[in-house]
């Protein structure tokens, strides 16, 4: 693929990733209004946010397999079309807890195809040395989405309501679909054959016993416990416990997004250039620092210091995530990357499924106010990063 086409592809995939991450991140803010509008309990909120990651997890492996069979472009388009349709239905006809849960479950199916298809596109069109930076650029969209999403959505929630916020998101997603259809190229058959012939044949089921895949599966599960637990519950914590206005809570969440963006770009470049073959130590140290800072967010009574600790926590959380997520592209053959990334990312989405529901249970009280003890919630979030740090210690690069 020509250099110019590579960059166009990365730009469009980045924009698509923005839609994907905004759809994930705005739910925490939107649920504040939805909770009041539909008279929901904390457990209901946990189920709505958690069920999304259940379907996301269940369909990661089929989506990865589909990428290796029909190509990344078709899966990209199918994913974004489904995300758009579910966002529209969520806003337009989401009137009961059952409908909201159903639409978020279906949205999770749509989301399941996007990360592995992007990884497949990167591994198919970039050299091994270029993949970490290319993938980290795509993952940096999470930081941009956390900056843009909360600020814009806090305004739209107050001005046009949560229903029209989701309908507008659906329209934007369909516009992105058209651009990807027109400008993202398919991998040519000859190029596909070259990629396949250069790599050894590995059975799909052997991946389930591969120690690299298993350990990275657990590691990214741990990282996504705080990543998605904070996404779902931090807005409510800041508004209902720390007493911030919705707009100020959005700014604090956006600060975390800036940290994620800086980290995803910076860590991808630093690890790829200076810390090659030291990825295990990067994950271990970064995860430990993030765990400590997450706990300090809760312990500190000064909101400015809490914001600082949150910023640092996201810096090192994203460093761990990017390093874990890009490691298979450097250690494993290109012809199975779609399947591998589907398996590994399933661990991450399972973390996203478990975390909101567990926190909802930890915070459940007889009343419908957020009066539960958040100390257990923050312990749980920090424990996820600790798990990620410890599980990578036995990780070893496969022999060529």
C-alpha cells in the first residue's frame, strides 16, 4: 500500500474509533439524566452499562475470526452501521429498562468488530517496526474522545436531552461509514496471499492454549476494570459525592482524556523506539503506579489533587493498555492477528462487563441516591491494575 493511502486509512480509522469511544464514554454522563428520567436504581445503571460489555465480549472472538475470513473493511463497515443503528434506537425508542438493556447489548455486538478489524488493517499494511506507533495513534482516539465527548455531551444533555444526543451520534456515525466505504481500501488478494504465505499455519484452537494470549487476555481484563469502571461511575461519583456540577465533572473527565491521549501517543513511540523487548516491565511498573494513583483519587479530599492523581492514573493505565494491546502484533504472525486480537480484547471487554455491575452492587442501597460506600469501589478499581501488573511477570516472547 502506498504511503499516502496508509495515512488516509489511519486517519479514517481514527475518526471511526472516535465514534466508537464516544459511544462508550458518553454513557456515564448520559446515565445521570436517564436515571432521573426513568427512575432507575444504581443496579439498573450497572446492568445497562455492563450488558454492553457482555455482548462485546461474547462476539469478540467471532468478530476476530470473521476478520481473517472476509477482510477488515467489511467488518469495519458492519460494525459502524450497527453502532449507528443501536444509538438511534437507544435515543428514539428507549423508554424502559428492558429496551435500554437490549439496545446496549446489540451495540456491544457492533463494537466487537471494530478493534480487531483495525488491528488487522494495521498488521496487514504496516511493517513490524511501524505497527506500535500506527496502533497507538488509533488507540489515542480514546483520549480525544474523552476530551471532546464529555464536554460536548454535557452541553447537548442540558440543551437537547439524552435522546437527541444519541440520535445525533447515530447520524454522525453513518457519515463516517460513507467515508470509510469510499476511502479505506480492501487488502488486495495478492497482498493477502503474501501475508498468509510468509507466516506459519497455526490452528485457531491452539491460540486458546498459547501462554502469550492467555496472559495478555488476563492483563487487559485487569486494565479495563478501572478503565470502564471509571467511565461508567466517575461522573456520578464526582456529581453526587464530590458535589461538582455536571459541566465541571465533564471537564475533570476530559482531563483524564488528555492524559490518555498523551500517553497513547507518547508510550507507543517510547516503547517502540527505546523499550523494545522490555514490554513486560513497562506493563508491570505502569500498572502499579496507576493502581496507587486510583486509590489516591478517593483518599484525597482536595478535588484539585484528586484531579492530578486521576491524570497520572490515566497516563500509566493507558501506557499499560497500549503496550498490552500492541504486543501480539510484534510477537505473533500477521495471518492470525484478527483472531488473536479478538481473543485478547475479549479479556478487556469482560473487564468492562464485570466492572460496572460489581460497582453497582457495591454501591447499592435501599434509597436511589448514590450514598453507597465508594471506598470498596475504588479498592476494586485499583485491584484491577494490580492484577494486570502481577499477571505479566511470567510473560515470555515466543521462540521464532
